C-alpha cells in the first residue's frame, strides 16, 4: 500500500509541476511537425523540436484547414491540458 500511495502522490506533484511549466508556453509560437490526427478527427497531433516522442506530451491543433501529415506549420499555444498543449495555426 505504501508504495502505491507514494507513487500516486509523486505523480500528482509531477502533474502540477508539468502544468506550471507548460503554462509558460501559452502565447508563444513554435514550428510544429504534424504527425497524425486525433481519433475523432477534430485535431491534428504534432510535436515541436523540443518534444521527445517517448517522454514529452504533444500539441493538439484544432482542424481549421487541411494540413499534410509530415508538414511543418507555425503554431501558437493557446491552452494547456495536463501534459499536452493546445494550439492553433498562425495565420
């Protein structure tokens, strides 16, 4: 029990730390590579040059126009969701 309890406490703390760090990115623009679309096809899923696939979160970009998988787009971060970012394509 103690092991699971400690793990849960640490993960809760880490989530708060991660969210605080990600919130500092709100308003910033980044070059994002489009990797795929969400399961509901409402968002593109991408990564910045700073994101490691196995370790870091992703950036969800609301589909407003057709983008090619593998393309690079300039994206502005508008919101944070747990370990991930929400963004929109810069015009």
